């Protein structure tokens, strides 16, 4: 008998994965046995997972994947739910775990500057250039005050949209954010290539920020999350 689904979790890690087909096979079978629902994307550049299941089984899955891929210390965005937020299990091999037109390496991502919510608020207090790395629909639902939108339809348009940002002041602090953090990992790399050196991203994204700020803090509006819930 399956246990009640009561938790949703998301996480990612940029790490070299060679035998993606075998990893996909192993993860799919393990998750299926534990009645885990959601989507796991695997690529040579890493893993990106959004899943729901019972609290007990989610813990088992986290430990299993960390051990299987030797992920080390990673950030999890987790919350309790009253009903399942995914209807099926999908484990897929892709060219990228977040499509942006280029692959990221663990070394490059390691150089990115991630801020915890408290430090993020301090940065915003210094009035940096704030860029929302989500699409236009998400931006219109809610965002941080004074943030700019890249008017993205899809994140895969990132490089094209960032070309319009090349004339921004490269000496100013740039604060970027997205829903769970993964889009900002590649956005930071892209901005660095354009010559921006003072780029800071919100660790764990909006989900982590709102989890730490029940009064919403500096956030305004709603947030559309990965499993199609509208939260906060």
C-alpha cells in the first residue's frame, strides 16, 4: 500500500554525468517503486528534479540520488502539500537540464555568487539593477519591486534577450532571481561573458525567499511555481 503523498521537493546540481541512460534507468525504477511523481531531467551537465511523494519516501529518494551521483551538499526547496501536484513520473535524458542554448559546468557554476534571503534583502537595499530571469507571464504575476523583465517567452531565448542588456552599467551590482534558482545559474554565466562582474543571484530562488519570509518581505504579488500551483 502506498503512503500518502504529502511533500513536494525540487533540487538541481550541475555535475558531470557520463552514462546518462543508465542513470535514467536506475532513477526511474527506484522512484517508481516508491510511488514518486514528477519530472527528473538528466544531462551530461547535471540533474534537475521536481517531485512529490510521501515525506518518508522523499527522504529516501534524496539520499539515493545524492549517493548515486555523488552530489555532495545541495539545496532543497521543499514544502508540505495536501494532495499530489504531479500526475505521473517522467525521467528524461536531455541535452541540458535547463535549456539556454549552452551547457554549464560545475566549475563555472561554483564561481556564481549566491545570496541567502537575508543577504539578498541587504543587496536590494543598495538599489542594484534587479533582473527577473523568468518569463513575461511569471513576471506579471509577481516580482521584486523595481525589477526589470527580459520579456522572455522561453528561457531558451536568454542569450538573445541579454544582448539588449549589454549596455547596462557593468560597474553596478546586478541582482538576478528566478523561481528555484536553476535559471540564474546559467544567466550568471551568460552575464559574466558579457562583462558583468558584480552579478548576484538569489539562492534557492523565490521559493526559498518566500519560505524564509512568511510576510513576503520585499516580494510583491504571487509566484507561479514549477508544478503549476500559484502560491504565496
